[in-house]
């Protein structure tokens, strides 16, 4: 919601990020988008209009990225578009990403593949996670167990046992990444995020609150499972209201670290003992040194690396996966792992709008 | 909104309707859909959920149609899906059709092409009409001017001058078809529509009201233009409230007839004088004898025919056009006439979700 991340990538044996670009979402639009995410009743005219406004911002982001990289649009095979999730409610079989793919195609003249979650959900799946197939394809190891950890607003992991086959892959949301830390930092310090985790480092963790929040059912539920921002909205922030600002940030950061570390309890313990295990981390949370430090401290037997060390820029990994999803759709390749989403069968996910 | 129309068609030189099927929309869903169409603020959870509920009803309709026709799903190349318009507001560049194409694909295993209007609208077009290319392709004549008239909720025409080229095609919404008549019949007579126009026939037309309503700007605006149901919602029905029931139906029917006939004033008069002109009518309104009679009386020089006489069942024509749109998308054929929609350029409209 803070900005539009664009990567230009080439897929050969291994994905190569040619260029990264970030385009801001202007404040009024950000306000509309955050409003949609937390409001029950919405103005339908404005909602439908935002679907197109956001697509036109996506078009500007794409055009900016191409200009910066000096690559003409006709050299791009397709855009993989996630869009802005405004609802993701597996129990209602309902998910919606704002930002019209058809409009983005019309405005850029480039093929767009989007709407990757709806088909899975129609088949009883969680509509998430989708990135595990990318992780399986490009990050599994013969000799090591790997936990591919992405820390965005939500944090999620893909578990790739050493030398695993597709059906052994596990993946789920561990849950808060930055989505509690960031709003608290904005509220108390008027900054978008806790740079390098400096604020958290100065604060004192309230262990009682962390323990209380970790009792929540979701953390203990066995995968497949996924969640949305709804679970950690304004209401949830009230859990930190009694704390002094630094302490609130430290406690929220600890909650993220602990929920990530605790997720290891949901993995097959035998497999974890069989081979050494590496974390491959990516996402905005990787820049939060304090958060990463806590994860390392909580998981002393695990080697902590970032995806950069494997040739995938940690800030570009999610966008890169969606670029690959677009390619996979066009090549009739499956990216869909029903075992991780809970869907009743394997399908080709995504919808194509043709740019030429 | 009353039901889901399915046609199974084969496209050769001329489209052949293999089978027609109609599947009811259950009352609670109809209530939700009509609510969305006229309400300003909506519950976002319920909206997103309806997107999937409706797709699952579409899947049942498709499955029912295939079963009835004894055709296996694998014999179907693609489904062309319009979806249920809940907003169509060209001046806001906003349109949205409910009923997820990705979900319909997942549930049927058949390729789905849908979302035919968004790309046009992103390019500044009205997002409508789309059927003119179908009319141009299959219904133009060497020696006669043809007005292809569809009377659904909204009525619209495609003008095909004798032996015309693509760029000479004109098309626009003439506006009320059944969308005023039906709610009034439901209100006063508790029936879904005025069967054969029998009620209107017994009523007396209030000429003053008809004239007043025909002053509305839209009727006189030059094409390209299109409109949505919003313009003729609950508020509009109040114009008929002072009349006795039969007279209200007669007056609403006359408004439809007159707005259709008046649309001829917006066509190039020279072309109309050059060749004889035929109307080819289709849609639910064709069954309203009184409405058709009034159109004939108002346009004595024009030959009135229904599309049935040209091999296209008049109740299946719209659905048939969308089946053809799906085919056209897959074959990289344009169905998009910027001249009739006002879009800035020609594009391939639609989005594909892959069923296999």
C-alpha cells in the first residue's frame, strides 16, 4: 500500500532481475486503499472507480520502470500483476485484488496476467500462498532443508525439505511481519517504518502481551492456512496501547519474531533433524536488523541468510515471483500447489488480458 | 438479473445456435444483485463473496446446459461470460461485472473469456456497445440499411448502412427497453413482465409525461454514448406514480417505443434515404407485441423483422454474441469498434482464464 514494486526480469535457468523500480502511491489513493481494507461498508462507485485509478497508476509505474531501464515495451513478454488485496476471506471463499488487469493491458499495450488467487479459492483453497512453487523451483537444495521466509506486511514461509519433491513442500502465513510494527511507528514516530529496527532495539519487550497474543488460535492451527490484513486491523493495535512508544514497537517486533520462530513447531520435526536447515529471508522485514537478530536468537540451530546471497534481491523477490507466474501462465505451466493452499485440484491460475 | 441465459453455439460461416438454456437466479441472490445495482454503500465482504457465489451459479447453468444438450464439457472450446453489471459509469471510467471468470473456469474446467468492457473504458471509451461487430460481421446487407435493435432492459441499436465498411457502423443505447415497464408491472400486477404487451394495450398513454421524459439530455446527445441502469432506477419510476396502473404501463411502453424511434433522428439521414431500411429486432422486448406495434407505427417506412428470420433466435442473440467474443479473443480477432465506443484505439478486449 506504500508503493508499487516493479521488477523487470529475464527467466532462463535461473531468474535474473534486470531492473528494480518503485513508484509511490499518492497519498489520496493510499487513503482510499487503506480505507477499503478496514471499512465494512464502501461506496460502490468509488470502489469500482479505484479499480481503474489504481490500474492507471500501475501503468505509470510500468512505464517508469521501462524508461529507467531503457527497455522498450515491446521487449516485455508480459506483466504479472498481483494487485492490491482489499479482501481475502477464505472461509467465505472470497478474495479480491483491486487494479484492473484489462485496464493495465489497454494502457500499456503489454499482455497482463493477474487474478492468481480466485481459481484456487473457488476450488476450496485458501487462495494463498502462491510463491512456494517459485521457491520449490529455484531455491530448493539437495542437502539442506530450506525455509524461505518472506517478511512483508504478513510474514510467510515455504518449507523445502532437502531434495524434496513437489508434494513435500509446505507453506503458510506465520502472520505479522511489518503490519503491526509499521502502523505503530507511524502513529508514535510519524515515520513509515522502524529503520534498521533502531526503535525496537531501544524498547523493552512486554513478554506478557506477547504470550497473550500468541495464544490466538491461528498460530497453532495446522497448515494449509492463510490470513488477511483484516485479522490485524485497527482493533488489534489496541493490544499495544498501554505501552510506551518504544516498548510498543519492541513488543510488536518480538511478536513477529516469535510467531515466525514458533512456526517451526508446525513443520515435520523428523525432517528438520535429518538435515541442516537454512532460512532464506526476503521482504521489507529483512532491513529490520532487530527483527532478524531476534529470529536468529530464537532459532540458534538454523543458518540465517537473505535471498540476495542466492542471486535474488530480497526486496524484489515477491514481484519476481509474480513475473514468473505470468510466464508460467503463458507457457501452460502449473504454479499451483494444492497441498499448500488446500484446493481440491491443480489448475492453471491467472487471467490473461492481451496487449497486442 | 432474472436468470442466466446460456447458449451453446458453433461458429462456421454463420453462427449456429446448438442449444439454448435458461437457469434461474435464486431469489436471495437476485435480491443481493438488485440491491447492489441501486445502493450507494455496500458491504464489501458480501460484495466480494457475491462475485464467487454468482460464478458458482454460472457454473451450474453451464453444467445444466451441457447436460440438457448432451454435450461433454471437453467439446466446448470456451465460455464467453458477460457477468452481471453492478456499475457502468463511463464518466468515472468505471465498470464492473460481478461473477468471477477465474472461479467459473476453476469450477467448469472450461476456458473462460470475460471482462470485455474494462479495456475499452481504460482507453476513454464508453465500454459499450460491443455487439455491433457481431452485427457487422453477420447481419449487414449489400442492398439494405439495417438497424439491429436489441430490446433488453436497455434498448440499443446498431446501424449498418447498406454495404457498409467497419468504420461506417454506428451504435448506441436508445435507452429504456423493459427496464421501466418490468418494475412497474411487478409493482402493480405482481408479474415479471407485460406478457405480449397485453396490459399496455388496455392502458392510455399519457402523452404529456412521455414528452417531458423525452426532453432528457441523453436522448438528444450524439453517439458515441452509453448508459447504465443507474439512470432509470427507483427514482425514475416516480414519474409514473400519478398514473393508474394500466396507464403507467402503457406510458412506459410508449417511452421505450418513442426513444427507439427517435434514435433514427441521430442517424445519417442521407444514408437512410439512399436504401430501404430494415429493423432486425431481438431481446425480451420482441415478445411485447404492443411495444413492437408502436415501433412499427412510429416508423412506417421501415421493415420490421426479428433476428429469428435471419437464423438467430431473438432470445439468444446477446448470449450468442458473447460466445463469439470468446472465440474472437482466442483467435486474436478484433471485436472492438472504437468508433462506436469512443475509445482511443483498437484493442483485443476480454480476459482469459485457462480451464486446462
